[in-house]
């Protein structure tokens, strides 16, 4: 049998997905199922004076109505580190779209009709539309009383504070080195960058089916983190986690948005009120726009350097617009702050990141998780500094980038990619050093670096092998289009010396699947993959020890291949050996494995990064100086997989991420007028289309071999997104001489920058 890992194999779910037989959360249906809809606030900030549901209760076909008075023993708020988001509005609504009430009825039409019959009286309150308004001295305080919350424990250099200022829910700070480093700087530059709010735009809506009995709460859902969802639902309903069962279905795209509670908590409470009948809660796409978004951000960088361009010190202030509730904002703040140094060497780092509440849609996890904001500001300022000093941006990067094996900060995992090698690859592919100087055309490069695999993540896995060599692989990794189940199956098959077709990835079910911290942070291959490899190795050892006893040979002389034990070049079929011992009743080998990064008191987050996810990008653009329109002619992106598990999967991750980066660079932005969302629907929200793709779109998957995952692998999926916007911005600067500091780089913003430059000439 040839090596399984590294094959360019089709994904195991490909046929089911293209034929429509794959079951997503959207497809789940149970007998007697009710349908839920929610009433959303039309006001950005108001006190809920009264709610009258009598007409809705009386409507034929309505089985349950949920308001603040019908929460029963349920906890009223949920969240991550800070529990401040209400299940339904208790006393105050804080953004247009906040959930006020919910209805379960025999069909969606009846549920919607019932919502129209609910009479809510509001008392309007002052609003804050953006970060500047929220931080103003006379701003209304959105949370006069502190919600429940806590700060994590950190290692050297890191700290956090709750409510450090008005309308600020969380502060993360990180400091290394001595501030005396500023005295050694020949130049100090301060620049501010702006980053837009984006929507996840996953094709499958937020959806779940829930049933509630006296001793059982059960949900079928499209959620990236089934075990964390189980934990939060158990807390909300005041029950043991063993009472809650979460079925993890296929996910039709998540990108961070399908974490935490979305529909499940409301569906379960409505099921309780409806006597245990199943409740399906499926949002529309327009409702998804009102549920979660990426963080808008303002980032100010004060950077000190030497005359030759050597970086010395950086002070960063990051203000994240958290929207109305905290959601995953504290974790995003940690990562945005921690990733501000980029892939470069510094003597002194001083970062402060605040999550600021505004009367807008809550912000949470989004692909890149703080790295998108940090990379935009970091790479853009590097290009600005290069221009000011008259140094080529490529050379300035090479002068300051971290070396393979060098630590980013004391105690952290050393860099596990050759950054210069990757930058050379994309630069050579686009002919950066031989670029012609054509008016209106330019080439730019950028690089991104993020700690991958999540913080303190843990995963378990289980491998069973039946008499005939069929493998049953169980793990908690959810499949949301990234090909994780295929890649994990290849890892197990390679370790066991069998074909991937013989490996079945079992359904994700919190009652039976081994624990997993969640599918995020590009963690699947390294964190869950290490657990799978461990379980497969243990199962393989069991098989060989069994065969060694049967054959009366030392286990070290045996090998396992195609469900035969090989001894001295001779194959011994295992089915016959097993039947000789256990008879015709059958038998299964079974083993469990796990992985967790080791605890370290010397590391800021008390565990080292699982790996470093690096992205490189180069872009060539054409800019119309009359209209400001930017056409991307070439886009080259690259990531380091360490060792590729599945070539198609690796390529798909990098290219999909790059297209999201293209959208972020040129098109995507949730636009507000005050506290009113203007483009919260698919027809008005601009995403990349097929004809927006560059004529030349090249991805280079590197296999540098330094990863900490199975066979030297590393995670992919986010790194390919991060460097694309700054690479395009650098290309625009090369083309027309304007340095943009705000995304997206729309024709209006590009033309305005060109006009301002012309006015100064």
C-alpha cells in the first residue's frame, strides 16, 4: 500500500454533498415539529416597559410564546467570559435586532403572524453608534451594572481587566522588554488604521431542532463547538451536562459565526413551554446579519526604528467595536493584541486592546480571529515606514522578520516556518523584483503570522477496528466544508496501514463522541489530528501485540499492512487469527488518544501556540485614476502546511481564505447610518463574484516540514486570508502613489486618496 497522507484524494463527503444526500442542520426534521420565529427590537437602545402576548397566545396554531416573564428557572444571560447577552430582552434592548420575544407554532407563517400580535411598549434611551461616541465622557452607559464575568489567568507579560472605562467590557494588555528601548530609536512613527465590520455570509443559515423533556435536552445543530455548546446550555438551564445532548450535523460554512448559542437556547425553552414538542428555529439570511459580525476596529501604532530600518519598539492601541454584547470579544481582544507584533523582531512591545460596546450588532469570532485587524495595521505601517525611509518594502521585511526557530516573545513556541523562503516564493511568482514601471499598475507583497491551534485546546479521539479491518474513527471535530473528516481519516489510515475507504468517521454526538474543544483556530489537523494519531497508534499496538502472542514472535518484528500482520515478509491475515481466539462472535480492537499543549508558567497564555500559521501574498493591480476602480490582475498566495495531509483540502483552504481576503480588501463592509444597518441583506451586501477573481490566481502550498502535527503537519485555513488586503494596498501604492489606511479600498476611497495627493503636488 502506498502512503496515504499527502495524496491528492477526493474528500470522503464529496459524493454526498454534490448529490444532496448529505444531512446538514437545515435538513433535520422530527415528527410533530413546531417552527420558531423571534420578535426583534426596532430600536437601538430602549427600556422594555411592557410586553402583551395575549393575542399571540390565543392565535390558532401557536404552541408557545417566550418572553422575559416565561424564562422560568432558566438563566437570563449567556456569553463567553462575560455573560451579558439576554436570552430574550429582560429590561433593555441594545441594538436594532435584539431579541424581545419568541413564538413556536405549527408553521413559520403562523409564527410570523403571532409576532405581529405581540404588543411591546418601549421607552427610548440615548444611543452610541461608534467607538468614538461610546468612549465620550458624556456617553450613556450601556451596562450601568456589571454583568457576570471574569478574566483568565495569564503568564508573564499579559494581563486583563474587566470594565476599565465607560462602555468598555474588557481590556487585554501585553508587554515585553524594557521601555528604555525607545531611547535607542532614530525615528518614531505613529499611524492609525481603520478596519471594517464584515458579515460571515455562510450559505447555511443559523438553524437547530430542539426537544426538551424532564430529564433530557437534545439539539440537532450546525455548530462549530458542540461540547462548549453543551456546557453553556447546561449552565443556562441549570442541569448537569449529561442531561444535554448535542448532535453535530454537517455545517454549511461557519467562519467563526457558528460558535456559542445562536438558536439552540431559544428552541429548547420553547420546546419546554410546548410540552416537549420538537422546535425548529431557522433564521433568514437577513436575521443572520442581525446576529453576529466581525469586529470593526481602530488601530493606532507607535513604532520606533533605527536609521537603517531595524525595528526596536512598538506601542499598539487597538479598539474593537464589540457591538451590543461581549460574545467572544474578550478572546478576540487577546488575539488581536497578541498578534500586533506580526512576524517581526522587537526589543519592546506594549499592546493594549479594548472591547468597546456600541448600539450595533454584536461582534464575535471571525476567520482570522483578531489576526485580520492586526495584520492590516502591522503590514500597512511597515509599507508606510519603508516609503518614508526610502527602503524597499521587501528588504525592510527581510531585515526584521523572525528566523526559523526564533521566539516571538519569551516562553512562546519558536517560529516553525522559514519566513524568508515563503516571501521569496510569492515575490518570485509575481516577478516582484523585475516588475515593470507602468503608470496605473503596481505590485505589492505582504506577510501574516498568527499563533495557531487555539489557546489551551484539548482533543480526544477513539479508534475501533472490527474483525475484517474496518475502522471506526470518532472525534469531536465538526465538518464545515474544510475537509477535516477526510484529513483525519487519512491520518488514521496511514498509521494503521490501510486505505482511507476502510475508515468511517462516526457522527459527532456529545453523548458518544470523544471530547473536543471546538473546530476553530485552524486547530483540526494539529490538535484533533494529534489525538487521532495517538489513538490509531495505540490501536495499532494492540493489534500487533495480539498477533505477537498468536504467532509467538516479538512484537518489534511485526508490521501491520492491509489488515495483515507482516512477519519476515510473509502476510498473516488477521480475520483468521482473531476467529481462532474469539470464535465467530466477533471482536473489536479499541483505543483512545488525546492531545493537549503542555502547561507552561513562562508563556503569556500558559500554553504555547500549537503551531504558527503563516500566510504570504503578492498582488498586481491596475488602478483607474479617473474612477478609483481597482482591478486585481494577479494574486499569489501561499501557506505552509508543514506536511500536506490532503492536497485538495489544503489548496481549498488557502484559496477560499484568499477570496475572503479579496472581499475584505475591496468590497465587504457592513455599513451603518448611526445605529441603523443599511446593507443587512444579500442583495445589498457586496461579496466577491466569479468575475472579480484575478485572471491569474496562484496558490503555492509549502511543505517546510517543521509542524507539530502528525507527520510534521500544520493547520491551514486562516493564514491565506490575512495578507491579501495589505498586499493589494501595497500594490495600489506602487501603482498610483497613495497609501490607504482604511478598508475596504472602494473606488470612492481610492479616488479620494488620489485627489488628495494631487492637491499636494
